[in-house]
């Protein structure tokens, strides 16, 4: 996954002009985009937002496709762990007196 971060960051920077960090392209892109958004007028943002959206989709496609392929085999296990955690939480809040 690390090898896919640099191309994603480069692509986002090239497409949008925003400064995107290689070590965390998604986080730094969204932070830079928020900063840009706060500086734009409503009319400018409405004229530009789709370009930023499509850049993220296009530039992140390979990264997120690979991430999905890596996580998919773990899905059933993660769902079961979440189910167990939520069940335990429900038991504790009922024991504490919560009545739904």
C-alpha cells in the first residue's frame, strides 16, 4: 500500500494544485481542500468542487481498489468482532439500568 501513496499524492497535486503529502495522501488532500474551500467564495466553490471530487476519485482508484482486495478476506471476521463488541456493550448498558 505504501508504494501506492506516492502516485496518489502526485496525481492529486498535479490535478488540483493542492499540497498533498506522500505519507498520507487522503488525509492531507482533505485537509488542504478544506483550507482551500474556506478561502473561496460560494460561487467559486460551486464552480470548482466537482473537479476536486473527480480528482480524488481518479487519483485514489488504484489505492482504494488494492485496499479493498486486501480487506475483503478479513470482512467476515471483522463483522463478527463488531457484533460481539456491540452485544457486550448492549449487555453492559442494560445492566447499568438503561431501558430502551
